[in-house]
C-alpha cells in the first residue's frame, strides 16, 4: 500500500494544524481549557496588549491567532469607516460618469472606469 497526497508533502505539524483549523467548530471553541504561559519583556507585553486592543480581542485570543498564523483583523475607527463609505460613493459616481460619456467621449469614459475600478480594489483590501 502506498500513500499519496498532500500528507507526504507537508510536515506533520502543519497537517495537524490544517486538520484542527478545518474541523474546528463552536463546540470545540467552548472547550478551551489548556493554558500556555510565556515570558516577554515589558516592551513586548505592551505591544501585544496594544495590538490586541486595536483588533478588539483579548490578549489570549490575539496570541492564539498570531501563533497559529490566523488572520488578525483590526477594527476600523469611526473616521476610517466614514472614509470607506465616502470612497464607495466615489466609486459609484465615477462609474456613473463613465456610463454617461460612454458613447460621446471614450477616453474620458475609460479613465473614469479605471478610477472606479482602482477605488474598488483598494476597498477590497479593507473589507468591512
């Protein structure tokens, strides 16, 4: 019997992590009972505390996510949310302008469409 597939291509620790993240459900999350402690200097402690606060999660959750290479998303400030919404309106406006000039001025229409596309690409990076 020969073994083929991704199990031979990945180290065992990565296979186990993939298994845990793939099949983790809410019930498993409720059973968090193991404790890990580590030491760090005061600067690192303050930095971890600050980053956890910025992301809106506890220090333990922040350390857990960053150690398991999971994405840690950060909360947007009220000002950033307003700017995000304003950029969405600008993208829609540029698309409308592009549609207005489609038959009349092709160069202006293409420029407005490119601008709207570029704004949307930047907005995708933020994804509320």
